[in-house]
């Protein structure tokens, strides 16, 4: 799965676009993705 957070938040799976829900769900998903990326970069 590819998660895109630059521009509109969306996700694409092996079979095409994945429905993410409304604006609140997309915001939470973007924040979780950002937190995961921050935690991963701190481990280096």
C-alpha cells in the first residue's frame, strides 16, 4: 500500500485506490503516518 500525504491524503493498494473516509479520518491517518516517519528517523 502506498500512502500519499503531500497534497490530498490518499492511499493506493494493489487493486487501486483505497477509500479512506471523510476529512477527519484522513487527518488522523496523515498524523499517524507523520508520527511513524518521525519515530523511524529517530532510530538512525
